[in-house]
């Protein structure tokens, strides 16, 4: 079995090898196909110079334009689906977490591979590797993909920290042994960086990066499977390590995907 901690570097290297073909296909799409939203996301080029403005544009869309669109009756179905799914899993959390607390030894391999510092490094390694390979190969498409991944990661982090600061949910690891996992909201530390569990920042970050890579390299059918599989394992590890509840991970993954797919990757 390939060590999961090396998967991000493996994906980046494989993409680097095949990226000239991807860039050629993107150019061909630009010349021969209509500019649909999916093609705009795949073919969009960004630079370090445009990144600050793009980030501010994303934040405007998240905090101002999206609520306004909700007020006009748009996006209610996906919003209610995510809110309803989160609420259902929050209700199930106190019944699920005792299993992971009582059987933590079964997940030692996952927990050792995906503790918090290692996981952060694994998530960052994918866009970092793409960027290095892109500069070496003089491939602007690959560099743009890496910058977009960083933009998506930052966008999801802002939303994640804002929700954490409000909810201040206690982490499962902070619940005393044998105690109930009920009443965990508004009970954690005041700092959203350490004492708040809801939602999972790791899940939001890894799914934001995975969504950029999967969308930009979707012509390679194995890429979405690899990056979303990696994101799923990383997110699951946050539950097995008792760092997060399942609902934390679900909402984090949903935020990472939706912010990236419908804000970062939409036509500018």
C-alpha cells in the first residue's frame, strides 16, 4: 500500500509530467469551444499581481453578494441541503463520537499519518509542488492552478475562522473521558485558532485545494478520484484523532467545495 502521506506529492508529480498535454488541450478549447463556465474555470489564468484583487472580489461575493442573492430567492436548495445535512449530523454527533473515543487504537495508522501539523503540510504540498514544477517547466497553466489553489485555501480559511469565532464549539478531545458529547457549542475556548471545533479548517482547506486541481485537470480522469480521495481521508482523520466531530468535517468540506467551485473558479 502506498503511504497516504506521499499521495499529494505523487499527484503533483504525475500532473507535472502530463501538464503540457493539458495546456495544449486548454488552448485548443479556447480556440474551438464556447466559453462556458466550466471552460472558463479550466482556462482561467491568474498571476501574483491579480491575486489580491481576486481575493477581495471573492470576499465580496461571499459576504455581500451571496446573502443578497439568497434574499432574492436564489441558491436556496443547495443552502438548505447543506444546512439540513449539517443539522442532522450535529444531532448524530453525540451518538457517533463515543465509538471513535472507545476504539481509538483501531485508527493508529491513520492518526500517526494525519496528525495536525503533518496534515497541514500534506495539503500545502500539492499546490506548492505544482507551482515549483510549473516554474521549472515554464507552464503558466500549472502556476495559475497553484495560485488558484492558494486563493481558494485562503477564502475557505476566512469563512472557517469567522464561523469558529461565533460557534466556539468544544473539541471532542477536550471532553473528559466518560462525559457526554452534548452541549459542546459555545463551550470552547475564546480563540478560533485553538479552542473552536466547528467547522473543520483542515476539511475546508483540503477540499478547496482538491476542487481546484480536480476542476483544472478533469480531462485526466484519475485526478479527481485521487485528489478527492485524498481530501476524504484527510477529513476523516480529523474525526479519528478526536480533533473534530463528524458535523465539523461535513460542513468544512462543503464550505471548501462550494466556495471554490462557485466563487474562486467562476468567470471573473
